[in-house]
């Protein structure tokens, strides 16, 4: 007998939410912890990696602020 195949969830059609509160909170905590670690251990990071890691962390922190403001506005 053939089994019924499940279709992947489509956004807006009862699928997973785009910004689940647990995922947003975890991302915010991780990005701020990474920024704190980079600030505290900046002397231990190789000079060739500093610009890349600083840029990546800055993008993550800015996106965390966006997610925080979005979740406050959306309620």
C-alpha cells in the first residue's frame, strides 16, 4: 500500500512561525555573548581574524536589536 507523503510546511499556511520566541531569545543571547567574549579576549584573537570576527559579530548584534524591536512592536 502507498503511504501518504507529507508536504513541507508553507509559510503563512499554518507552517512554522518565522520568529519563534525561543529561537529569537537564544540568538540574542548567543550574539551578545559572542560580542562580550570578543571584547574580553581581543588580545588572544589572531590579528588576521579580528576584522572578520568583529564584522560578523557586529552584524549579529545589529540583527539581534532588530529582532528585539520587531518582537516588541509585534507583541
